C-alpha cells in the first residue's frame, strides 16, 4: 500500500551527490597543493548526511499523513498517532484560550474533532519536531507516534552516530565550526564508509515502514 520507492530514489540521489563531492575534492594531487579542499569536502559531506535523513524523515511523515487522508475515513477511525495530526490545530487553540473559552468553546470543539466519524482533519504539513534537530530522540518520537517499533534495532551503527552528526552539523550551520575543522576528524575512508552505512541502514528503515504500512490497519481501526 505504502510505496517506499520514491523515498529510496531521493535518498540515493542525495547520497550519490555526497560521493561526487568527495571524489571531486580528493584527486591525485600533491598534499601541499593550495587547491586541496579535501578536508572541507569531508566536513561538507557530514552536513549533507544530516540533510539526507532530515529530508527523509520529513518526507516520510508527509507521505504517511497523505495516505491517511486518502483513506477518506473520519478522525474517529484513525489510529491514535494519526489522530494527533488531526486535532493539532484544535489543541493549539486550547493552549491559547482563556480558562472560560477552554470549557465553553475550545474544549468541546476538540472533543467533536476527535470523535468525528465523517471528516478527516489531518494536517499533512505538520512534523512532530521535538526540538532536538534530528537527534536520536527525534527519530524515536517519529517511530513512537506511528507505532513503528525501536528504530535503533533497524539503524544499528547509524543509530549510535546520529547525535554526533547533529552536533557537527549544528557546529557548521551556526558558525561554531568550519567544514575544514569537522573534516579533520574523518579520513576519506571514514566518510565513504559512513555514506555506505547511511545508505544501507536508512534503506532498511524505509523498507520497514513500507512493510508496516502495507495495509489499511496501519492507518485506521476496523469498524
């Protein structure tokens, strides 16, 4: 039911672009050459690895939500994770309401939305960000909401590297570190191995979601 191939294609496209950057920046040249940008390229590769799985997670989230909407069932039949995306706007309204409005207006509307048997109000533009900027806790929250099980069992070696990759990405993005400084921590072999692991483990993650979301029961309860 859920087709993971577009997500595989996009992940491969992004990882192949990292490989091309590495190849272009590591030609057979003298180490003393003023044109050597190999360390910068390795640092940039780390940033691009982050971007590849950030895009993957947000895209997968939208894809799953769009499939839930496409089933054309009311909020009442959606599984609880999808229902969170259906009630989000109402939940925000309650948070911003006065005490009186919560009891008289916002609260009843939220309950009506939860148990609506006709309309589906899932907001496909939402992503359940936890504020960690894609650390392990973010991936765990994504899997918890969609009832996908333990991501560490699927991502394996990549799982133990995520938080470090996020820290280095943030260091570059916010100016605390340069790509050159991050690149010094990795050899070309290190980065190539990491890119290959990224491909292997995130592809397995996509396959897992594809398997779990292969039937309508992943998205909604039976009558």
